[in-house]
C-alpha cells in the first residue's frame, strides 16, 4: 500500500453519490483522494480528477464517528482538504478538533504551503502560510474541474467506526422536493439578489413580482442567500453551493453581486444577463449583457409590460 | 430540557475597498439566522418544557442582543467577555475559538444548542461543529426545518442537489439553522423588563489567529483543457477563440427602467427566448 | 393585559425626542422614549450640519465627545446659473476651536449619541417600536398605543417628536391651517471620496470642514442646494418646493443630477462613489405654519411642530429640534412635579430662548427666499453683473458700476423699485 501523500482530499460519499466539488478538491490535491462513506467503490468509478484513490467503506455517514476513526489514519497527512459540501463541512471541523489542528474553511485555493480563503461575502481574499498541519475546506466552483485523468485501481483503507461517539441518527433522506426540481430543471431562471429589494422594504413583494415576470417568460424564480435568509423566499429558492445547484440556459440576475458561493451553483448558462447598479461587480463582469440600472424599477417595468400583455389575452 | 441559543455580536455590514482590500465594518448585532435559532429555541422550549439560555461572545455592548433574547422570552442570558474588532486574523479561522469561548459560559452540558448557520463576519459556519466536538454532542448543520417527535427533535438539513436528510437528535446536540424563521415580537413590558436585567459575564482569554495577508478578492483563473486539434494552427485558433462565432459581452447604461426593460427584452428576443408578450402579439 | 405606567412618554428618538427625554430623566421623571427604527438615527435623513451650541446648557464641553465628522471652518454661499457661479467664501479658524460653530456629523452617530445621553440619565429607550395611536380619556391625551403586544403606555404627558407630518399631532388635531401647510422635499446623496482628496479640493486641513449653500441650482424650481464635507464622504443635496416640482414635471433625482454636473460643482465630486441616496420632507413654512404646540396632556416638538428653520442661507433643523425638545421636556417635568395639567410653560420657554424668537424674526424669510425673483431672476442678475464687471472690453472703456447695474437689471426685466423693495424686505427679514 502506498503511503498517504502530503496533500490529500477527503471526500464523503453517500450511497455512491459524490458531493459537489469532489473533483475540484481532488484536482487541487494533485489527484490523491480518500473516499469515505457508503458506496465508495462505485463512486470511485465516477471520479474524473483522481489519480490515486483510497476508499474506506463504512456502514453510515456520521461526522462524529468518522472524525474519530479518521484522525489517526490522517495523522501523517499535513494538509487534509475536503470539499465544502454539506457533508464535507460537517466532517471538517470535527476532524480538526479531533486532530488538534486549525481549520481553514472556505478556501479558494490550497497548496501544501499556502491557502487562500474567501471572506466577507467573497469580497476579501485572505492568504495564510501553512506552518503546521491543517484541515481545509475548498469552496465548490472556485477552481473549476480540469480535464479527466486516468485513475488507478482504488486501494481499500479499512476503517472501524467507534460506537461511543454521539451522532445524530439519520431517519430518512428525502428526495429533492418538487419545488426544487422545478428550479433545478428550469431552462430559464430569473434570480433575485439583495439589490432587488430597496432598503427597509419587505422583499416578499419583490419575489412575488419576480415570480410573475418569470412565469410570463417561461422561467423559474431563484434567489441568493441574502433573500432566503431574510425569509423573503423559501430555502428551496436559494441558488448556490449551499443551496440548489441549477443549470439553466438563461440566467437573469437582478441585483446580484455574483459571490462565488452563488455562482458556484449556477452551472454554465449560455446566456447571462445582469441588472445591477454596479458595472464592475462580478455578476455583471461575467454577463453577456450587463444592464446598469435600478433593479426594482426594471422589474416593475417588466411586470407592467409582460402582465399587461398577459391581460390582453 | 436545557436549551442554549448562541447569538453572535458580529459586524453586519462589512465593506472591502476594492483597490486596497482595507476592511471597514459597521453595525454589530445578530443576523437573521441567529434570530431564527433563537426563535426555534423558544418554540422548542414551549413545546418540550425547556429553559432557554442565550449566550453571546462579545464586548459589553453585546448585551444588547442578549436583552433582545430576554425580551423575546429567553429565561437567562450570559456574555463571554471578548472584544473582536474586524481583524483579518480573526476572519481566517475563529470558529474553534468562538466555540471554546461559548463552552466556558456553560456550567453543565445542555441538551440542545441552537446556532445560526453562519455569523455575519466570521461567516464560516464552523463554530457549531467545533462546539459539538467540544461538548461531545451530535450535530446537525444548516437545518432548514425543525420539528418534534415526542420529546425528540428532528432536524431537516440540506444535502447536495436539493435532497434533504432528516436527523433525529440525541442529547446533547448542536444544531445550526438557516435564517427565514422570524423572531417573535417581544411585548412592551418584556422589552422594558429586559432593559433592567443585569447580565452576568465571564472572562475569556483569546488566542491570536495565524498571521495572514489580505487583498481584495478576484476570481481565480480557471484552468482550461488543452486544445485537442492535431494541427498547431488549429490549436491556436481554438485557444484564442478566433473564428468562433459568439456575441461579445456588452455593458449598457446607466439606463432608465424602461430603457433597461427594452434592452433586456430585445436581448431575449434576439436569442430566441420567446416571451408571452410576443406570443400575445402573434395571437392578436 | 398589563399596562405600563410612566410619567412621560416621548415618541421619536430624533434630536427633539432625545432632548426631551433627557430633560425629563434629569428631572427624575420616569420616561419612555419610543423609536420605530432599530436604533436612533437609523433611517433619519438630513443634510449634514449641526449647530451644537444649543447643547451648551445640557452638557458642558459637549464638543469633546460628540461624534463629529468635521468642524465647519469654511462657509460659502454660491449663486449659480447654467454657466456661471458667484461665490461669497468665508473662512475662520475660530470655528475650528471650542466651542465651535457648525459640525458635520452622521445622523446615525449623532442621534444614537444624544439618545445615549438620555438613557444614561435614566430614560428607557425602546427601539423597533411604533406609536400607532394616542390613548385618550375625554379630551385628554393619557398615553400611546404601540405596535408591540401589550403595548399600551399610560403617561401624564405625551411628547410627540415624530418628525415632519407628525401622525400623532394630526391625531390630536394639532394641525397647521391647511393653506399655511408648507413642505419642501429634500433629496440627498452621500458620496465617498478619500479624505485626502476632500482636503485638497476644499482646501481643508485636519478636522476642518466646508459648508456650501447654493442658490439657483434647482432648474427654476423654488429651492436651493447644499454641499457639505464629512471625513471621507461628501453630502450633496437639493431642497425643492413640492408644488414647484410638480409644476415642472421633473423628478427630484434629475434636479440633483443637474446640480452635481454643474461646472462649478462637478470638479469637487469627480471620482466620488455613490454610497447612499435618500429623500425626506422638510417643514418649511416657518412660524406661519406652526400648529398649536400643545393640547391637554400632550406637547409637540421638533419637525412635528414645524420648528425647522429653513430659509435660504439657513437650513437649521437639528438645533431647533433640540431646543424645542429641551423646552418640552422641562415644561413637562415641571407640570408633572407640580401635579398640574398646565403645559403652557412650553410656549413660554420657547419664546424665552432662540427657538420662537428666531422663527418670529424670520417669519417672512421662507416666502421671500422662495419668491420668483429671488429664485429665478436674481441669480442670473448677480452672475451677469459680476461677469460684466470682470469682463475687459478694450479698446472700449469700462462703464461705471452704476451704469452696468442699470443695464443688467434692465436686461433682466427687473425694475429698480422692485429691487429696492426686496432689499428692504430682506433687511427687515434677516436684519
Ligand atoms: C459558507 C457560505 C455559503 C454560502 N452559500 C451561498 C449560496 O448557496 N447561495 C448564495 O446565493 N449565497 C451564498 N452565500 C452568501 C454569498 O457569499 C453572498 O453573500 C450572497 O450570494 C450575496 O447575495 P447578493 O448578491 O444578493 O447580495 P450582495 O452581495 O449584497 O449584492 C447586492 C448587489 O445588488 C446591487 N444593487 C444594489 N442596489 C441595486 C439596485 N437598486 N439595482 C440594481 N442592483 C443593485 C449591488 O451593486 C450588488 O452587486 C454563502 C456564504 C457563505 C459564507
Ligand atoms: C435633505 C435635508 C437636509 C437637511 N439638512 C439639515 C442640516 O444640514 N442641518 C440641520 O440642522 N437640519 C437639517 N435638516 C432638517 C432636520 O433634519 C430636521 O429638522 C430634524 O431632524 C428634526 O428633528 P426631529 O427630532 O424633530 O425629527 P426627526 O429627526 O425626523 O426624528 C423623528 C423620529 O421619530 C421617529 N418616529 C416617527 N414616527 C414614529 C412613531 N409613530 N413611533 C415611533 N417613532 C417614530 C423617527 O423614526 C425618527 O427617529 C434637513 C432635512 C432634510 C430633509
Ligand atoms: N461571538 C459569538 N457569540 C455567540 N455565538 C456565536 C458567535 N460567533 C458565532 N456564533 C454562533 O455560531 C454560528 C456560526 O458562526 P460562524 O462560525 O462565525 O459562521 C453563529 O450563527 C452563532 O450562532
């Protein structure tokens, strides 16, 4: 058995399904990965960025027990990198605590000597020089997935889950609910960001208008986390790395700055329009058409025109 | 049942100078997710006959969020003395330290700790997991819904791709929740009473974070796959994107609302996204 | 249902409300100060200059702790036409020293600071809470209802400091006569600019600040403009007559945009980044449009009572709000202490200090400043006159000043008799 490398991706697998950002994390580690969870063998076959694969098949995915079992195994690995997917974020802090290491969460790049972290809603890059062993989570979408590389046969790394660690019990896993499916499968999406709601106003009205306009355009309505956190739209509407991952042809962003956590869930739309007052925000920079205008006013105008048209029918 | 609600006293509006990367911050308080955590704590306490302790790690001004909690119905509040200015060092990795600080305020291990899924300035969402590790508790991060099943709490949390996991929580457990559940409105007498309550505090010695350097964030260049064409000439064409038909990105404006709507609809039309408006026009 | 009982309840933690609550608390009265925003000053809009001397009698050496941006040491009055600008520029380092004259400060900071003083003195500040209704018994006001559960508060005195268009004053029937009611709209932008650039462009040093008042920058709509410096932002705005705005069919933000792009103004703003846009009403009628100031159990102060002094080269609301708030607080405390229902001490105090005195003296000012001639003709007249005086037309000889004056006035269709009348009116108004 080959020894574990200096930089290793640890990817939690559930029922052979890979989390978002798995291949990116693996590519960042030069292709070395330990898959841990259920259905790891089958998941190994789905990887595109892996060169060297270890698998640890365990009966259940439980962060506390996994951390306890993995800590001694990973002791020799100075940089342990996990994708910042739900299960990755769950495990990372537990591992760091167990291994008495620092955790650098939300990295946008990671080498054996440096990590760069995204902070302040993706406005600030914080660079840290690594002086001692660490655990790092990598922001999905920050790196991009490289071309497929050939992979070697996975090596099984047996892991015994302790039974004296307290973990929550998984009662069931619910399939994506219809609301979410509608959004994930939509070809056209209109997205609402903080700029669509005027300060002090209640964003539910704006969301309602957006949904109407979307309907008139045969599109679905999504939102950024600022909107869902404020309770103006359901959590199912949140697009991004911690929300729903979508893949439309057309994305129209209203008042969205384009933080990587949002854009990371956007897939590769063919056409992107950004309506924003800031011509230099990332969303406008990446758009095919950047419209510098007041988003709430533009939305109202669209509603007037499109609903006006709908009424005529 | 002992329930703890952890409310941060974090900078709510942080700005980064796009040229220098200098960080300025205004307005401290708790964010929507944390107030949602408090609301969940209060609801669970009502349902399961619980006692809610509100905790914050912060300077004396942070008593304000604890008073908000008391007014809304928390039974007790405690502050862990600690002042953090918006220091980039703390931005790098403060979840572990915050968890250690919160733990010092708890004389016994509570049955349930409710947190927001991330604070507004640290914003890594790592505090709750570190706290769970420290307390030897189970964890459920990023819950979008909480419900009870007898005396047990069930948490629905997001997994990838829109699916969700339902977790049954043992005690002790730490849950972090997303925002969206609004904190109840406190009654006037409760607000007034909370103002007159003395709030105990415990000392805490912070350990400094790692040395860091900061700059405004720019998206990382993406790696492109190497061109595949056999001939060098074709590879160059492929790399430079010459001869590939595409519409160059355009930025227009500032525009008025109606000009903007024109530009937007015209773009959609040009790229074959038929709108109801057009269908309506065709039908008439 | 439990009902809170206090000596006094003050609605609105703007400058007027905080001053009133401070005085009541200092007099040992129990007082609740209600504010609808999440903190005092959260949503409050104004231009940016506060004249702090009113604080002398409440807080010795207030300048040592007030959250100031800059101390105004330079005051310019500008008269603009589309292509011209005439400026009277005054500076004095005296204002840079205590006790100072004007200061620029942010409302969020200033209002929070003043409310903090009231709280430190013992007032109870309740934020995120709206007073929705007056509680009455017979004709007497006995408290307010708020939008919180169990939100009634009973009090001996209610002081309404809820700003322009006061909802509470209306409910109490304390209304100015309809035709005298007079509001202007203030719109304002805060623009970010590095501190060094501000220092250089405005010729400032250290904590020095500049205050520009501008006439003739509103596209013929009755009103005026202002430009103030903060530490690393600039406040710029226009104040516009509502009827004038409606008649001109223009949007206030367009008027402001024109002002900003005027050749005499634009160089100050180059490269500045918009941080905030806001708009707010200003009671501009002055003395003549003031409602009755009290009714049984209730006093009205600050903008709620149209105390704002807005007359051309003056735009002073905050100091008048504080002045009237202090008077209301003292009068209420006195009435409560003696168990009397007589609140007439309020008007007496206002008359004894600057608040009503200034208003009475300047009662014609709004009318004059907003008049057609002052707004539309004089700026052009003055600028043309200046241009004539400074234009050298050799080989033509220089005409005498008197001749130039006549000629320019005639060209603008202004008869000297009118000019003399306005000068006399101006003298009587401001003199
Ligand atoms: C661990 C973690 C996970 C996260 N996951 C997600 C996620 O899954 N999804 C997600 O969306 N976010 C996520 N975020 C949050 C993310 O970092 C950003 O904070 C968020 O996406 C910003 O949303 P926004 O663009 O709506 O708001 P802002 O960043 O505040 O941008 C508002 C934009 O509106 C513009 N604007 C303002 N006024 C107007 C106007 N009148 N007209 C037009 N434009 C205007 C502004 O110029 C600005 O560009 C996550 C953050 C963290 C730390
Ligand atoms: C554009 C503009 C520029 C100005 N420039 C200047 C200047 O440079 N210098 C100057 O001195 N003055 C200026 N003024 C005038 C000045 O802002 C006002 O005169 C002053 O703020 C009046 O103070 P106040 O306390 O009476 O009212 P406000 O400051 O309006 O305060 C009223 C308070 O009551 C609260 N409130 C209202 N209703 C309720 C309710 N029902 N329940 C609870 N709370 C409530 C509000 O939230 C607010 O905090 C300007 C005004 C404008 C609009
Ligand atoms: N200073 C603090 N005091 C109390 N709780 C905190 C503090 N900082 C973070 N938390 C809790 O931990 C959650 C996640 O914060 P963070 O790890 O900083 O993103 C917050 O939503 C709070 O519930």
